[in-house]
C-alpha cells in the first residue's frame, strides 16, 4: 500500500486496521484533527467507551466533533446509512464535507450482527454517488476480531489503512458479498419453536396476539412488545400485498434475542430496501423501514424461491415461563 492525501472531494470509504485501543485513539485523533483543520464536519460513530477515550484525547476540540453512540444507532446496522445521509445533508447546507469514523463491527457483536454489519459495509459503496462529499473511515481491531472478519473488510472497502500505509484493496468485491448475503438462505430455525402460525389477509389480529403473547412470556416490557408486534404486522402486510397473499411466522429465542421469522413467496429485488427513509409519496419500503427503526436487528434474504425476514428483539435476562405452542 502507499500513502496519499485524503483532502479531495470525492466519496472515500476506507477500512482502518488498528491494534488495540492506544493505536485506535492515536490514529483517530490525527484523522479527526486533520478534518477540523480543513473545516470539515467531523463525526465519530463508535461505542460509548471509545467515545470517552476520544473525548479525553481531543480535549477542548471534542466540542467541535459530533459523537454518535454506535451501540444504539447501529445495533441494527441497517439504520446507519440513513444516519450518514442525514449528516451529509446538514453539512451540505453549510457547504462542508463530512469526515467520519464509523465502526459497525466491534468485538462482542453476535454472529448475526457481524454478518449484517458486513452487508451494511458492502452497501455503503453503492448507497452514495461518487461525488458525495464524504470521507468515511471504518475501524477494525486486528487484535480482537476474527481474521475472517478482517478478510471480509478487505472485500467491502476500496481503500485500506494500516499504520502509515494507505492504498487500494486488491480484494475489493462488494457486489459479490451483497449478492451472497442477500440471496443465500439463512440457517434454519430450531426444532423447538415458541410459536408458528400461517397468515393471510384475515389473520392479522391472530398474528398480533400470538406475537404479543410470545414476547410477554419472555418478559419483554410493554413498549418493546408493541414495537415487535407492529414490526411483524408491517412485514406480514407486505407478504399479503406483494408476497403471494400469505405467509408463515415462526418464533424462537436465539441467545438473548426473540426472533420472529416471516416467510412468503415474494421476491425483493432491491438489496437497499428499508435502509433509506421513504419519500412521503413512496408506496413501497415503508414496512421494512419501520421494522429497521424498531427492531434490534433485521435480516432479509430474498430470491426467486421466496423471501425471509427475521426480526430480532432483545429479551430480558430474567428467565421467563415457557408455554407450549398452540
């Protein structure tokens, strides 16, 4: 790799490979300071502990930086592209470029979250046109992340940064990853389901009741139950309207999350579905957009054989009473 300047106006999406917290802070402060000197809109979207480290290292300059809790806004990676779009729209009104650090994959994320984080990273390359005024650096901790995660980052970023080296990725192939991640089926559900129900246009109230009961059994607070029920309803309506008129919902607990899987015979052709806020006049994409805002994780897989949408919502750690299906 070779070093070159980052002060141009074209869209740049780069992976930054760092070795532990000290390396992250030192390199990030240099990167952010350059942006502040250039008069750019400087943004940091990382987990809270890294925000505190950077605030301390930046001192008084920290007040000039926009900090975003990635553990909150990026828990579901499908929300993050709209966050960057909103930041760029605001910066454009001031005539400035956005220089950002965004870390969608960090140590401790679940396997499903990492898969969706990689898909998000791949889609960032097609979400904005080449002339977009955004320099986005995505950090990856080489000391704590699995080597396969690092190899996949080389597929999803056209530019790689490591120490003082910066250059083009020889492995860059985001379209291959998007195709495989969006088309390849998810692993099958467990044999021991919490709920299973077929639904059509006359079954939405029954479906809502089943999901609400399942969520309540696992101790979810009322507002979380309502969010999950609304999300399931929106996806089910999509099944009825665009997926052949019917579908199937299956529910189970996976680790610390309750999963509601809705499947139908429809085919979603747009891999960016639900990641950008629908225009008020748009007729499509509202249901998935809403589910992305409400759920902790949303997974979509779609091909000519049908569509599967999995909605994940965290359950409290207190053991809940299990009731048999039916």
